[in-house]
C-alpha cells in the first residue's frame, strides 16, 4: 500500500507560500492538510487528470474556425502591416478618436 507523506499547515501559511505547497502536493506527492480557523481541515492532493482543461476548451472552441472570424483577423493584420492604425493617448480622447 502506497502511503503519502503528510504535512499540516494553517491557511495563513498556505497564503504566504502557496506555490511551495502546490509543489509539495504535485512533485513530491505529499498530502498537505490546511487548517482553517481551527475549525475546518482541507486537503491538497494531486489528482490525476487525463486531459487539461485548456486542451478540452481548445477542442470545443470552434469560434476561430468560422470563416468570418478568420477573415476579420486577416484584414486586421493587413491593416496593421499597412500602417492603418490609430494610437490612443488617453481614455478621455478614446471616443473622440473612434470614427
């Protein structure tokens, strides 16, 4: 039976060194127990995931596959390359410069 190493910390300590404890939970596979206001106990553990959320979103995102969207992006890139751009210097002038 594979047992994880375990460490208990306070929520304040977690806030101060969040990355450190995430590394402990992921790289060292330690179980990190977080005590919150001496009443509740939470656990940080590594959960195996077959596919990241961003990879799933990319597969389901068909917005950029639409012809109109791609054409609009290409026209915008061509405008920038040809120097057809405007520079805004402040929020006050933003609407005055949009025509």
